[in-house]
C-alpha cells in the first residue's frame, strides 16, 4: 500500500471509485485467508450453480461469495469489507424476504447501518486496536442480547409469522449483538460471529428443506466458521503483532 497516495486520497470516501484502492485492499492478507477465499469461492459456485440456475439461486450464490469475501477482509482488518458487506446485505435482504426469514432482514439492514456505511466513511477504521471486555461491558452485552431476542421473536411469531421463526430470531439476535460488539471493537465479537454462523447453518438448512434453492448459504456460513477459526489463530483481532 506504499503507492496508494499517488492514485487516490485514502482518507476520502471517493477512494471507493479507484481500482487502485481495491487492489490495495486485497493485498497483504494472510496466506491462510487467500487459500480459504479461493477454496470457498469454488465451493460456493459449485453448490450454488452446479444443479440448476434460478433467480433466487443466483442471487444467493453471488451474495454468499461477496459476503464471504467481506468476512475474510474483516479478519485482515481491511475497510473494503464496508462495500462488500453493503452489496451482500442488500442481496441477502431480497433472499430473506422471499424465504420468509424476516429477522434476517433486520439483521442485514443493521449490518448496513452499523458496519458497512460507517466503515466506508470512517477514515481510520482499521487503525483501532481490538479491545477486551470489562464486567460492565459483559452486563451491557447481556441486556442488548435480550432486547434483540424479544424484538426478533415478536417479529417472527406475532407480526409476520416466519416459517423458520425460532431459528431466524435466535440467529438474527446473535448477529445483531455481534455487530454492536464489532462497532465497539471488542474482539469477543468473533465469538458471536462463530455462534451466529452455527445458527445460520441450521436456519438455511431448514429454509432449503422448505423448497428454496439456498443450499449455497448453508455452505457460505460453514465457510464463515472456517474464517472465524483463521481469525482466532492468525488475525490482528487476537494477535496484537499481526
């Protein structure tokens, strides 16, 4: 990233219109991240498009690939995850709307508001070091989690009646809590991303079993779990000297 100032202002939002920024953002990742990304994309393309093409299937596949790239970029502390996350979230909102996973819509919208847009406009997002929780932080997180759980459960069971109500509500609650912790730069957010990945695997399996061509999203969240393992072992979120 040594020559980036020759091509664009790295402190300006307009950097997203320069291909040099994207090149720089995809450079300097850990070797494990590059391998995981390449293998993940191949698997997603095969599962998502290898057994027929449909609008929902194609949208799920593209959203999964972009979303997976977003999570790997987060592990490597790159603010490109803002624009990747934004695009993926918009596509997943469509998928969730079609499949009736209404809390997932709220979760994706929250990702856009809490993570994607702020990361794009914040000048020094990647320069802030992850921090550990205090007892007060843990108590606040419990309250946030319970508030989200009540809200998503009511949404899925009383207001809109999701076919996957329980899984949808719990998955979204974990994801929303993880988003709040990520905004606050707590490294413990990765524990929530890991739990959210497990719940999302179950959610999209159930959704696919109800007849929707979204098996690729099950695979996508399995890849998210693999990325979380990389984060625990080879990321600045857990290793200060990385």
